[in-house]
């Protein structure tokens, strides 16, 4: 038996009773971050532990080219992955033989980067005769707001994703953090220990801007997506126009803090559509710039940021009303933006929706969210075939 999905979506095969699956190792190499995480599920206990989460970023290596170079990214994954695997097992204090299932991001992303993580996870899965899971990167993001459901607050100092770590040895690691989910040990259906409430999910990152109706694990319906630039891409391109560093999102947010969001009236595109468009906004900034004199940077950053936030908030609220959910979630790199979180949270409160955002350290690329998605898939009794191919355009299903 297999789970049906739209054309191009990963296919999951039932592999039988799964209570033996306790420890999942996941690898994420969809773009320019190499990440490894180990998540332990404790059968019969309403909780799991993130035993290790390692991330090595290549931002500086690609900065000099003005964007991610696929060949450079995959070569770096090859260099970083073995070190991260070794560190993750050491941090988790386990031997590879104790891992019960291996997962990797199988798309969407750069083909040559995806291949590295997927090949390693498949090799480990074959070598140790354990299940393999091909996980959609977007599924990792959209489930991440539930990652610490009812869990204890993370100790301070662990909320930041290492943004500029160049070498594995410099990558910050997260400590083992026990977390508990709703429910109690009396619950017999293990999937109910990880309640994924129906929600309208906004995934906003450097490569994606998508609104999704999430009915439950593996049951997703795309509401809308960007027809041109992703929101994060718009932040990055506008930052470049302004001479700011990459990634542009945090740079613009920093300057926007002291700016007037109403000084420049930038376009809010496609408000009547389910889809998104941000290239007109970027072009508006480009045409305005030569006309500006004096001190405008903070106001321009604030006005641009407000235009993006307005669109994201309005469309999410409209979708939540239309799909009859009581919860809105946000995830992905752009959801680290404090103004977006604040205004989305306020709008949800006003309109009577609950709001949940992924923790900041889970917003940019990481393997913990891939391990979490894999665990939820396994707990519903499904795994992938090792023959499952990577797919740079993998659909969500
Ligand atoms: P992807 O996986 O699509 O490459 P990520 O999920 O790693 O993207 O997110 C990276 C993107 O998030 C970049 O475009 C970056 O500019 C954006 N970003 C990160 N922090 C912020 C922020 N505080 N405000 C707005 N955008 C941000
Ligand atoms: Mg991402």
C-alpha cells in the first residue's frame, strides 16, 4: 500500500508496525546549508528529544559570486557532511548502529546538492538495513511550527541558527533538548501525541512563498504560490540594490527598525489572488532609488518590509477564513522577521485565529525539521523506497 500524492510528490510505502523506530537521523542538503540532526522518539512516552542538530552554512563561500553556485554547494556538502555526521553522533552520544531510520531532503532544491544528502542517507539505510525516508523540504518547514508543541522553552543562546559558519568545526550545535507534546502516556495512537491541527500555513523563504491548507500530516493542498520572486528573494534583491550584505532579510529588518513604514507607498501586488508576486515591488524600489537624496535608508527599508508584511498577512487571513481553519502558522527563513511575526499575530488575534510560528532557530534550513517530518511520517506507518529519486521540483504531497 502506498500513500497517494499529486504527480511528482514523494510516494510513501507502508512498512508495518513502527514502534521499534525510536531514533531518526536526518540530513538536509537542499541548497547551501549542510545539516544533520538526530531526533529520538520514546515509545510509550509523550515526548521526544532532539539529541543533536548540526548546521554548516556556506554563505561566505557563495557571497563572492553574488549567489549560490550549485557546483560549489555540492562540493561543500561532500566536505561538510562526514564531519557533521561524526559530530552529531558524538553530541547525541550514540553509535550509528543505534539509529532506527535515516531521512534526507529529496526536494525541492538544487539537484547536485540534494543528491549528496540523499545518497548518504540511502547508503546508511542500506548499510544498516533500516528504513529510509525521502522528505519534502517544504513539508519540513510547514510542520516546524509544531516542533516544540507544549515543550519547555529552549535555553537562551540556542535560539539562533548559525548564520555565517563556514566550517563544520565552527558550526554551533544545539544541546539535547527534551520536549513534550500534548497528550499523555495513556494515549495509545502514537500519532495523536503529535497533533498537527488543521491550519493555513504560510511558508516564506528564499526560494518559496506558498500558502498551504494543512489538514494533517501528508494531507496538503496548495492555496497559492509566488508567480515570480519569493518573499526572501525580494528581501535579498532589494538589499543588494541598497548595497547591503547577503542574506538581505536580516539587514533590511535591522535598518527598518528606525524607519517610517509609511514614507514610501510601495505596491501591494495581486491582493485579489491566492498567488503572490514580489517582482513589481523590487522594481518599484529600483526606479525610486535614483530619485532619492539624503537620509532615506531606514524609511525605505521599513516601507519595503511593510509592503511585504501587508501582503503576507492579508492573504493568510483571507485564506484562513475561506478554508475554515482556526489556526494560522508561518515558517521558513522570512518568518524570522519580527515585524511579520508581530503583525501576523496581531491580525490573527483580531480575527479570532490562533497563531503559531516556528521557533527562530528552526526557520532557516536545518535538519531537525526534516527529522521531525520523518518521525511523523514513520509514526503513521510509512517510509520511502531507497530507489526514491531526488527531485529538484518535488511537489508537496
Ligand atoms: P531557502 O531554504 O528557500 O533557501 P531559507 O528558509 O534558508 O530559504 O531562508 C533564507 C531566506 O530568509 C533569505 O532570503 C533571507 O533573506 C530570509 N530571511 C532571513 N531572516 C530574515 C528576516 N529577519 N527578515 C526577512 N527575511 C529574512
Ligand atoms: Mg528552506
